[in-house]
C-alpha cells in the first residue's frame, strides 16, 4: 500500500493525468473542492470516463468514490485502465518503492 498521504496524492494525481487535464482535480494534499463537487454532481461537465477515473481516485484515497468495477473495465480507455492495473500491482508489492517507480514511469508517459 501507500507509504503516506503524500505518496497517495502523488499516485492519484499521476493516475488522473493519464487523461489530459484531469490531474488538476487533485493536489499534493488531496482532492480539490471542485473534484468533490464534480463527483457529487455525477460528473457535471466531465465525460463518463473522466468522472469514473476521478471516482477511482477517491476510492484509492478514502474508499468513498463508489466506482463500479464493471464500469471501470468497460468505460476507461486503454491508457488509464493500464495505468490503474499497473498501480494496483505496484500497491500489492512488498514495499512502497514500487509505487514510487510507478509514479515516475507513468508521469513520464503523461508528459
């Protein structure tokens, strides 16, 4: 799992950045007020994939995003889905260094 809140927030923002511009909803200290509002408003102006990935971010952070696994699998595009899969593998590793490596690798791809 995550080492601390800082690593958690970096990982979530990196995951969100697999959809261009979505990382703006997460900061070094957690979700923005806008992120909470968008999730509560069932996506507002976001696409279904963007809204779903933002909900996954909340699920990773506090377990309260309510993302449905079936929708995740069938809605997310290949890059966000692959990034989520490899993040879950990194989280299951023996130490949190795998998450740091995942953040570095994934952040380079998002640039």
